[in-house]
């Protein structure tokens, strides 16, 4: 019935408010009508379906390239929600039919028993869809669709920390391959016995930041290093920073605000690397942020890479500034995202990975490092 559907969706929205809008818990939680702008929740779902139909019709007409890109992007974002709403409506209609059959005194016992079993399965599927709808209706981070600059640095633990930084790099590389994302190494500094002291890469594709934004922080590893003859377990760490990559129009960097120094590159790279001033160091004077690049033989290419990283760091600094007022709520949910915060432990002897922000442990260390179980933990973080 209409009342049944309205009540069910009312419960969904109430759970969203309780779980995700903690600032309203201190006696200031608005009523449901206020949150919906005086429009019923079912009407909002119907409006989503209506908008989806409008987009389908628009995409079948002649559009400018700009309009086509705009409408295609909106449709791709709304389509999963549209499909979930259609399934939710269909399953609830089937539920009503089964309830009528069960309550029909003229039905035989065998038919009613079959209906009850089917109803139990249907309710389970409805709950799963409702959870999916909850997630898709949550306010989205405006940066979720952005590409990212991913920075991995060896922390405490010497050579073992550098080796672990290499393991993390390969984990993110495999997860990127699974998602069909494109990766490009921007800068790297090799470890003395393997791995990396620092590696910075660009990852581009669909919704990269939304799936990697919870990776910022300190990652800790517990294992017996290959160089340890006594078999003693060592603890090492590496830090990860995930920066949403801004468009040029998002961050304006004026020439007067930067100092560009060129110098001779050091380390391996061939004769031209060591004999020309191809390396670039850019200092952003207002903030003191410094970025150096020397991986390319061309000074022009090194400068372009350095500017890309600088722009991402400035954008992240601005994001942090804007989100300070919400830092307390965020810490209570999934951690602050601060790079100094220990977020995860990889324990090799026990074959487990533990995320300390949500107290979740997966005994799937190898699958996690290969990228296969990465999504499982990531979804748990998004649900918080």
C-alpha cells in the first residue's frame, strides 16, 4: 500500500539522519518535513525517475558536444539509483501480493507456505536495496569524481619501511588496474635495498578520489624482514597522502607567488640528466610549499609535473581549511584523514589487515594487497 511504502522510506531517511548527520544529535535534529523541503520522500524518488527519463530523451536528440558530455555524466551518476528505485518498487509490490495470498483464507496450506518462504527472501532483498539507496542518497563529496595525486613515503623502520612503501604502491597499482584507472609515476626515490623512500603517482579514471580518499594516513606493517636472521617481528610504517587533482581553474597560481629554481639532476638517468640543468624546484611563497622534479630529461616536462603536484597540494590545503569546522564530526566517524593518524595495520604472521578507524579486521592479507579484497574494506568505510 501507499502507506506501507511511505513508512518504509520514512524509516530509511530517519536512519540516514541518525547515522550521518551527527551534528543534529545534540538536540537540534530537524523534523523529517524540514529535511525534505516539505516534499515527501516517495515524491523525491519519483522525481529521480522522472529526471532519468528526461535525460534519456535528451540524449536521443541532437545536442552540442558540451551538452552531451554534461547530460551523459549526470545520467551515468543517476542510473544506478534509478535501477535501485525500480527494483525497490517492484519488490514491495510483490511483497503486498504475497501478503494478500498469505492472508487469503481460501488459499491451501502448501501455497501459503511457499508464499511465506518467498516473502522471507524478498524482505532480505528489499533490505539490501534500501541500504544501497541510503548510500547513493548520501550527500556526495564534490571532489569524489576527481583524479588524484597519490603520495607514498617510507616512515619509521629504515629499509623495511621503504620496502613496505613499495608494497603499498603495488597494492594501489593493482587496485587501479581492477578499476581500469590510468596511473603515471610523477616522481620516485628508490630505497637502498628495494622499495621506495618516496613515490608520487597520478591516478586518473572514474570516481578515483571517492574510492581512495580514506587511504590518507599512517599504514603500519608487522612482519619478519628478509634481512632478520633471528626471525624477530619488526614494526615499520609508511605514510600515504591522497590529494584530489584540481582543474586549472580551481587553483590560480600567479607568477609572482612562485620562485622557480633550476639545477643539475642527480642520480641515474643518463648523461643528459647529469650534464644539463633539467631539474626544477618550485617554491610557493605564500605557503612555503616546495616541490622538486628531476625525473624527466626536459626542464619543461619537469616544471609541468611540479606545477601539477603543487596545484594538488594547494587545493588539498584549501580543502582542509574549509573542512575544519567539520573535523570533530569526521573524527568520530572515520578518522580525521590526517596523515599523522595511524589508520591501518598489516600483520603478516597472522595474515590480517586491521583498519583502526572502524575496528574492522580482515583475515585476507594477501587478497587485500593484491587488490581483490580492497573494495570490501573500502565499502565499510564509506558506509560509516
